[in-house]
């Protein structure tokens, strides 16, 4: 680490300790603008033998247990790099260097599973209904819009998935390691919208390195350092894919594409059904010619907001068709009545 980067980190460590309570909010709001500090902290995390690693992890813990949302978000952006360092050190059995990182990850986990009253949280997620339009799809593009008894019975029904309560953990073991890390990635993915570009890029790189280390593809990727295979779980890989999918359309297309290929490669080797399903679904949904770059280097996807007339089924029931049907029926009744009067 350079002397200037070390000085930036040491100043950051001492500044927060002497900060008055009234200035914490403004201090937290300005942290995201300190790009030199962020890059220096990444250097500290990546240098496993750095003497600054332990005080930095302690500072992250102080940030995360505070009530300031910006301080918690600032800590979360380093989570992918912290997870990678912990897993790589655990594989090499360097327990001394990974001790402070493990303590930080456990602290964040135990803080997240409890509410302010000290009770276990029960997380819920509502699965979107395909019968209602969203930014991802139009109901008319999926199938017929005809109203049937089955479609009406399912309309408006919401399916809710629950997660928790999660048990508190005092240490990470081989049995609970990926249960804790998967939950931490779930917390990270819930704040993806607030993550800066270096954090999203770190997530993609971490996904690639985890999935290919110890396998023949590691030589093709030219990853050096860790040569042992790092165990992963199916749930953990699904959480990785959630972040990778977000990265595709938020400025990291190339890194996300490489990470998706590597996760799919590892899922095929491990025969994990859930990651295989999610990864193949993401790969099949990627546009071929709809990605374009902007001056800022970000890329976006072109979507069709309103359905075209060719997509609307001929059997679709609309207010116009109902009125037309009523007028037609009234016309037929009127004609039959006149014919009866004529015969009389």
C-alpha cells in the first residue's frame, strides 16, 4: 500500500472517533464522494497481512450498528470483497488473517436478523403476478387476453414468500457458513440500487473467481493466487445471480457476462438445479441487439412499453366488443320482431 493511501485510511479512522454526534448525518452523506478513501479501503481488504485490516473492520462494525442509513450503505458496498477475502483465506486455512473479517460478517448478520426490539425478523416477498403489467413484461405478450373462469379466479391473487426467522450465530462453521453468507448477499441485493460501480464490479469479479478457482477454466481466466476449489452452495449461487442480473443493465455488461458464464460453468459441474435454472433464464432473456452504450459508459435495454395491435388476441373481451355484441343482438331481435309483424 502506498503511503498516501495509508494516510487516507488512518485519517478516516481517527476522524470518526472525534466526530460530534450532531455532525454524523452530514459526515455520512459525504462519504460516498470520497473516491480516494474507497479505493484505499479496497487495498486494505485485499492485503490480508495489513495491520490496518482489524481497525478498518471495527470501524465498519461501528458504521453498521449506527442508525445512519448512509453509514450502513457505505459498509455494505465492501461486502463482496469481504466475502471473497474470507472464503479465500478459509480455503488456505489462514485463520489469523480471516478472524476480523469473520467477526465483521457475523456482526452484520446478527444485526440484520433482529429488529429494534430484539426480536427475530420475518422477511416477506410478494411474487409479481403475470396478469398485471410491469417494467419487465406485458400480459398480452405472454398469451391470449381472453377472460376465462380460470383467469378470473387467479386475477389479483398475490403469492407471498417468507424467509426466517433466522438463528443467531456465534461463529462460522462449515455447516452454517453459506447460510450466513447467503443471507448477507440477500441484504446486499436489497440495496443494489444504492451500490456504486466499484462495488457492483467487485461482485462480478468475486462471482467469477469463486466459481472457477481450482478448475481448468481458472487458467483461461488467468486468475492467480487461490488455486484450491472453494465450496459454494446452491442458494449462495442464486444470490450471486441476482446481483449479476442487476449488473447487466447498470454499467457492467462485460463483467456481468463473464460472471454469468462462470456461474453457469460451476453450476453444471456441481449439478445444482436452481442456479442452472436461473442462469439459463437470464442468459435466454439477454437481448442480442438491444444493448447500447452511452457517453457515461453505461448500457441500457430497450423495452416495448405498450403492446402492438398484432399482439392483441381476436378473442379479447373489451368494452367496445361488449357494446358491439349488444348492438348486434338488439339488431337481430329488432329484425325478428319486424318480420313477425309483417306476417301478421
